[in-house]
C-alpha cells in the first residue's frame, strides 16, 4: 500500500472527520456511563455494609474504583472494580464493565487463596449459576472481557464435574454475565441484582 492510499479517506471517513457532533455525543454517553457506575457503586457498598460480618476482610476494606479507556479491542470502555483486591498471586474482585457497541457485564474474579476459599460454595452453587445463565472463563488471560467462544462459555455447556475440574486446574476463575446495551433502562437493576448474587459466593 503506497503512502497516498494510506493518507486518503473514504467517503464515510471524510463524513465522520467533518462531523463534530458524533464525538461530542460519545463524550456525553461515556459521562452518563461513568455516572451510572457511580450510582451503582453506592448500592454495592450498601450491600457490603449489610453483609460485612459474613464477608472476607479484603471485601469490607476495599473501596470502589471507576476507570475508563479508549482501546479495549479498539473500542472505548468504562469499568468499576468493587470489591478489589490484587496482591501477588491472590485476587478477589467484582468487575463491572461497559464496552462501547457491545454490552455491560459483571464478573467475579478469583485467584490464589481467594479462589481456594470460595471453592466449596462455588461447587454448591453450580446448578444455580447454570440455571441463571452465568458463563465461565476458559481463556488463559484473566484480563479478557469479551464473550466470544474462546473466552466465556455458558455453564449450561458443562457438568458439575467439568466445572469442578476448571476450578481446580485454572490459576484464576472468572464467572460472568452480560446484558445488551439495547436494554439500557434495565442495566442498573441488572447490575445490582447480580452483584448481590456474586457477593453470596463470597460469604463465610
């Protein structure tokens, strides 16, 4: 490809670069997502406060962190980590993730001693997780968030024994569920509901 072709714009690209409205609309949307995450994080903190006697200290002691970026697989994102604990090989986090053009998701991320602590209740809740359309990560990279078949698969595709094998063999475990952006009005209630459900997997 010569330099002239590299520098030229298609008709669609030229229309976009001359249109400032779409980029301003993008900023408004991202700001609204950021605000939504802030509102949801307050509800999450209330949930933790009501259950703190039954939760690990690292959950109770953590605070919400919201961050944003422009390039998860080329697209903007906003994420909320709460609770969040990452130390050496141990991790315990619930990550709420907005991915432009795709979905909102919420996942429980466990590794090391935090994963081992949760193993008994994860096994006991397998049927519930399966029936409620949760997915399990099969990827080698814990920081992938897409729902393609090489990352997340529905637990409905697994037996209890296969789920137990995943828990035992993988260094980390991620349980996740997503909601379409077209269901925008339902997102806050969806996130609050599934945050509470995932917190139940961490109780003593």
